[in-house]
C-alpha cells in the first residue's frame, strides 16, 4: 500500500541514528556490570573474531565481488541474539540465562556496529572512508556513555529511564518492520546457490565447531556455556539488512539469506537442543 510513498532507507537511518543508540544506552544501564560475569561476553567476542577471520578467508576463496565477500564474511557471524536469543534462552534454560544472553546481545550489537559497519562499508568504500563510517555510528558513543554511567554508578532519573525503555522497544519493533519491508521486495529464488550454501555452511557448521573448541578450552559451567552456544547458532541478524541497506551492499540479497536461515534454524534448533 505504501510502496510509492515509503522510503525504506529513511526508516533504516531513523533506526540506526536515533532508536538503536537509545537501545544500546538503555541495555547497558539495565544491570550493573559485574567483572565475574564478563568472562562470557569476552569469550563470545573471541569466538566472533576467530570466526570472522575464517569466514573472510573462505569468502575470498569463493567470491571476487567485494560486496559478496562482505556479506559472506559478516552475515555468517552475526545472529539474532536479542529478539530470538534472549527469549529462547529463557524457554530452554530459565530466567537465570538472561544475565548471560543480554550481555552477549550487547556485545554482539557493539561488534556489529563497529566491525560490521567497516566490513559492509568495504563493499563500496575505501578503507579510510569505512573507518570514518564506524565513528559516525552514534550507537558507539551512546554505549561508551552508558558504560561510564554504569561503572561510576551515575543515577538516571526513573521517568527518563522509562522513556529510554520505550525507545529501546521501539528500535526492536522498527528493526522487524525494516526486515518486513525488504522481505516484500526480496527475490529468494534469485539467491545464488553457491552463496547460499557457503553462508549457511559457515553459520550452521563452521561457527558451531569453532565455538565448541573455544568453549571446551575455557571450561565454562553448563548454563553460561549453553547460553553462549545458543547465541552463536541463532539465525542471521536482521541488523545485517539495515547495514547492507545503509551502505548499498545488496540488502535484498541479505534479506533473503536472513529469511532462509530462520527457516533452517527451526529444524536445526530441534536437533541442537537435544544435544
């Protein structure tokens, strides 16, 4: 109904430059940062970095188009750690998992809006311009401010915090709306079998193997271990669609990949949960 009036890129910018910084600021203030539980997000970040190095090497071996390389490298690593990971963690492991899944979600968000922004930018921009694009992301600065508030126990007015919460939930809803807008225009049948096979193999085979090895080395307890593994195998992050749109990196293709990964995950999760 709105296709002749709706500019999807404007909505993407509204979400990235206004609502998502609120989500990051609010998320980092919802709980006190405890050094004892920081081990989990640090291990998650380590796995993401190692996985990204591997996916980038593989992407360059299979593809020559810079945009395809960016998509394969980044999309494979990032998952829907918030809107799927957190509630699924509660369903499987009880509310005790929230402390871990929420910290992982925050870590994932910062990873995507730093490293992810750079990689998606490289599909169309120079190294210098891509680095500048990272520092243009207000979510980075909002996160630094929130971390300072948390560490130094700075008080946030209760009414103002409620406003932040409204903005945070608005960002999550808007992200799903953006996904829906692009999904309408996506041509799933036009997705290259080669690209689809590589991305799904990296996401659902290589990354769980890497995660299993790293988690085994660190000997985490059962709950943080299970929560971390869950957040690493959830479907491709919808954030990929927003960044692909913002930097003109085949957003409709990325949308198709996110949708297909969500379908695969339904069956994949049934097997993994039993394990």
